């Protein structure tokens, strides 16, 4: 039995395990624990491919398993989080209730509240579509076409963290507004399946000449995270899309 070829798959299963547990905490409305578990899962997601290339054991099985794990960690989980966050941002605030569990404890019927909040599940559906498309799209070896699901996931999970750890009332009002959340959901869903070409953060070499946009992006992202903390996360994701589009326009202009 060749143990070496199974090492990346074990790492991928670590991603799946983190995503499964994160889904449980997301249903409970514990966004902080959800974010930690998803963060660990995304780290596993990065390193399974890295280890597979390092050990030269890439294969179709690992590719499919990776997408299945991503579907849970970066597909099911952000959909649940968005639904929960939309619920917390609408009915609960109006009633002075801070969580779904509190509503249940008060004996309130929330079954009929599941209206526009269901839009949050578009993230799960479009993530599944994107992952299936990614598996058969041979154009995405050196770059991404459409927003990667982990990036969408981080954007969504940043919203409840910003809400929890930011006291700025203007920001609070914006990220709790139901129409803002609907627009965010639809925009992220469209970006995942769009034909927008986004640069990959994988390095074939470490020269600045060949990786200038990656180094600039990483430096700007680090500065934003240090200064703005959780608020920086959605900005960093949007910056990634914007810089990729600028790069594409420059390339088209040259050609």
C-alpha cells in the first residue's frame, strides 16, 4: 500500500471534517467558531494540493474529493451563515432578539419567517455549480475563471464578525440592511460562475517580475488587515476581483 499517495487525501478529509463541524455551529448561530473552523478548513484546502504536487501524486480522485470537501466547507456553510445572518438582521432586531435560539426559547414561530432569507442559499447552489464547472474546465490550471468558493466563503463569514467586533453604527446599518445582504448574495453568486479571469496566488517562481501583481495584492491585503481587521476581509476580496479585471484590460490593450 502506497501511503504517500493518500497523504493529500487525508488533508482533504481534514477540510471536509472542519466544514461539517462548521455547518453544525453555523446552524447554532455561533459564527465565531464557524469562522475558525472554516479558516482551518481553507488552510487544509490550500495544503492538500501543495502536498500532492510536492509528492507528485496528483490524480483525478484527489481532484474530485477536494471539490466534495469544498462543497461543504465553502458551499453549504456560507449558505447557512447567510441565511442565519439575514434572520438575525431582520426579524430578531425588530423584536429585540439576538439569536434564533432565543426566539425558540420564547416560543416564537419562526417557520413562517423563512422568506427572503432563503436567498442566502443561492450561495450554496452557485458554489456547487462552480465546483462542478471547475472540475471539467481545463482553462483554470494557472488562473481562475470566476470567484473561487473559498474567497466567497471568507466574504460571507466576515459579515457577522464585522457586526460583532465593530462599533461603527454606519457600518452596522449597512451590513444589517436586508437589501444590502440580498445584493451581496446575488453579486457573489454571479461572480462565482462568471467568465471573469482572476489571477491565481500560486507561485511558479518567486521573482517580482513574473509575480508583481501577486506581491502587490498580498502587501495591500496585509496592510488592510492590520489597519481595518475584520472590515478588511470583504475589501480584500473585492480588491482581488478589481486588480484581476485591471490586469485583464491591460493584457487586452497590449494584444
